[in-house]
C-alpha cells in the first residue's frame, strides 16, 4: 500500500438477520437439563476458600476436602435469573462502546500468542511488550475488530509478576477500543487493573457505567475452575466490571467423545462460575464464553480447524441463547502455520457458524498454529473473512425499494442500470474486498503476482507507520506509573 493511510472507519456493528439452528429447541433443552443434573450430582471443583464459603452459605453441598460444590437446580436457576441480559462493554473512546444486546455480533483479536511473524524478516520470533502495543494499534485501526482480546501476544520481556499490568497498559495505549484480558488471574492483580481503569474513567460510578475493560477467564480443568481466576473475577464483579469464563472441553480428552456430551461439560463449566458471581454480587454483568473442540486423534492435542469445532461453536451459542445471556465464542485460531488456504478454510467456517447463530462476541482473529503465532497479515485477512461472513449474515432484504419493479420497467429490455439514481443509492451495499485481489490476470501478472498476503503486509506497515490511537492523558500515565511501581514492589 502506498500513499497516506485512509482515515479510521467507524466500527463495523454487525446485526445478523439470517439464523441457523443446529440443536433445535428440544436439543437445547436436553443439554440444559443434563447440565443441571451434573451440577447437582457430580458438582464442580472450586479451589478457593472464599468461593466455597459463598456457595456453602447459599445452600450448596460442599466437600471441603475435595473442594467440590454440588449446586441444586433451583438455586442454579435462581442465580442465573439475576444476571443482566444486556450490558455495555465500555471503551476509552465512548464512540467505541459495545452494546451486548442479543442482536449484535462483534469480532476481536485472539490471544495469547508467544511468537510473532516479524513484518520485516518474515520469520517467527519471541513476542515482547512492544508487540502487545503494535498488535493493539493495528486492531484499533481495523473497523472489523470491535475490541482487543488477549492480549494478542505475551509480553515475554516483562517480569511475570507485573506482566498482566504492563500488557493492559500497552493495550490501553494502543487502542481506544474495549480491552478484554485473559491474564488477570489473582485478586491482587484484579485490584490493580481496576485502579488503572479508575485512573482513566475518573470514578467508580463511571467505571460501572462504562467499564473500559472486562475479565476473561479460561478453564482447562473439566468440571473445575481455577482458584485465582475465581477470586479475580469476584473482585471485578464487585466493581461492576464484566467477567466471563471460557471452558475449553476437548472431546476424547477432557469431555466425552460425543459432541452432545462435550456441550454438557461446556455448559456446566460456563454456568458454575456465573452462579458463584451472582450469589456473591447479584446483578453483576457476566457473559458466557467457550472454545469447545475435539482432540486430534493423530497428535493427541489441539490443532484447530475441524467440522466438529464448527458444529460445537454454533450449537453452544444456541444453549447460551436459551439463558438469554451473551456468549464470547472462540473462533478462527487456525491450526495452519502460515496464512495459507488452510487458514482461510479453517477461519471462514469457524467464523460463519457463530455469526449465523447470533454469537455476541467472536475471539480469534490474527493467530496461527493453534493460537501460538501472531501474524499481522492473518489479522487483516481474518477481518476480510469476517466481512464476508457479515455480508452473508445480512441476508437479502425484500421490499418495494429493493424489488425495484418500477425501475426495471422504466429501463426496459436491453437497458443499463449503472448510471441510474437507484444504482447510486445502493452502490455501497455491494461488498468490496480490502486485500483480496480480483484484478484481471494480465494486471495481476504486471503487479508481480501480488495477492492478499502482499496487500495485507503493505496495509499493516502503513498502519504501524501512520496510525495513532486516541492518546492517554499525561496525568493518567503518571497514575499508571505509580500503580505499576507499587505492583513491582509487591
């Protein structure tokens, strides 16, 4: 890309009209009933004395030695009913606020990669704090990216004790959009992150109204939570900061081989912490999250991109809509090592299924090799994929204006519509690519056979060189320095 970078476009706020059902009402109800039975019979492990105390005081049967709580169905449903069905993910720039209203769908970056395909050398290298800022900067410019998740890459050059805070600072500096870290896994770190957000928004009341960050917790243990993550989320909830829990059940390993069984485990592991939060802080904003998958029967691990992944992603959203709560679904995150045809296949199918089932948030743009390697080109091409999915989900509007009978009769046989005012009114409705090449073959040859990868490379370089996000005030930066210094001393 040459010349000045075009101005940053407003956020793409997708409202899908097409709808896809995988389970159907009876299937969804069966998964719900099975999850309630598992919550009451097997229970869930909560390795936190504070969490277990809240559950015990609320009427759950607690095995303190095993750290397992069994949650009665009536108590579970009463707690679920207290969770708000609609709330806002705020942003440093209020124009970038996101309304989780059950109607819109938003895309985010993926996280937390440990390597970056360097834009200059093209080779993978260890990720740094500067990469957190740069990935947020590119995400800030792209209109398809509604919020920054992760962080996209880990700041491995920063001491682990303060790394989550430095990553949050770099994300805030790089983008004015909402930030959703998955690295806030202790109560103390959560308190410091709340302090940083308060320094920016100005008051506790404003933070509740416009939470500029939210907390995502990932759960790998089947029917089990992480103690530090639970306590961090309780801190966040006390301040009105939205929190979500992402179970990652893997069929044949941490979940039954059957997809329906996998959905039951995912539902239990999403419901259990939500119930805890509502018992402790009724009405606190909580969203569902999940990244259900299946084990690769050759490697024994997760590599990303299978038909089962696509089905599980769409089906779990149906389950979440049964409860009326927003879902953040892991999508894209291809297992491909490079931005190639495999990445395009994986990420197209894994994106379109959640979009067509009305998922509120999709996380996963920009990473390769099963969420391990960040690629600027892949991030930009994932946005192209999402724009296609967005256009498909809008369907075809049929009314007097779009049927255009008077126009067709006026133009008549053999006519041309190109210069008609009706065409000019609807010209921008036609999807146009940003990096996909659709030039004639001869022009493509003359360009040196450049394609989407080369165009994405040029765009990424232009963004990094020219785009500047909304600045953070100097007084806020000084307060962040104070908080980070205190955290380092601790």
